[in-house]
C-alpha cells in the first residue's frame, strides 16, 4: 500500500454513525424487494386481492417512506419535485390495486435516490481532492517582469516536494511564452 500511495495510509474512524437519508432509502428498498416477490407469487396463484394488499402495504411503507417524507416536505415548501409525482403514482397504483407496479416504483426510486446520493458524495470528495492539490505559493509579477531566477528558486525551496513539478512546469511554460 505504501508503494501505491507513496506514504503509509492513515486510517480514521468514521465521523458520523448516522445513517443518511439515501441509505435509509436503500434499506427500505431492499426490504421491499422480497415483498414484491411475494406479491408476484400471490398474483400468480390468484390469491385474494385483500390478502395481496395486506402483504404489499408494508412493502410500500418500507420502500417509499423516505420518498413520502420528502414529498410532504416539498409540498410544505411549495416547490413540487419529482418526489410528489412518484408518491402520487405509488398511491394511485395502490388505490387501483396495482400492487406490483406500486412496489416497483417505490423500489426503483429508493435505489436510484441512493445511487444519486452516493454519486454526489463521491463528486464532492473528488472536487475537494482537486482543491487540496492547489499550490501554496505563487510568483508575483512586478510591473511587466517576472521575479528573477533567484526568487523562483527560493519559492521552490519553500514549497513541499509534491508541488515542485507544478512550479517548474509553470516556469517553463512562462519562459516559452516570452
């Protein structure tokens, strides 16, 4: 690992033990998936619609709870988002007795919301990683001249070794542009 990273990795404990909303969605969607399979089997064996509804309702609650919470918050804020539309689709499918479709929508929304949240976190970490690579020192122009070579060498000595390539490269490019 040291060869790949260039230094020994530092392991730290997670800062938060809380489960994020997108993770709750994933848990709910994962619990609703077996219920969907049970509902499909019950439909195949032509069981009573009331029994199928009793089986499907807990799956809808588990799979769509976070979606319903966000839909209510969206309505309260008077900014209707897709959560309101998908919640209405799930409720409408339930009223019409289309339990499989309602469960499929709730499960798909749960999984995609988790993927979206995970992608957002990774994008933030990637952007932060890019910001961490910014050099800590810069050269200053005096008038129309660059600092002399002695000033550049002094700036390079003050910078960490990781950033030398950036300063050398930028110096070379500036000299090419003269």
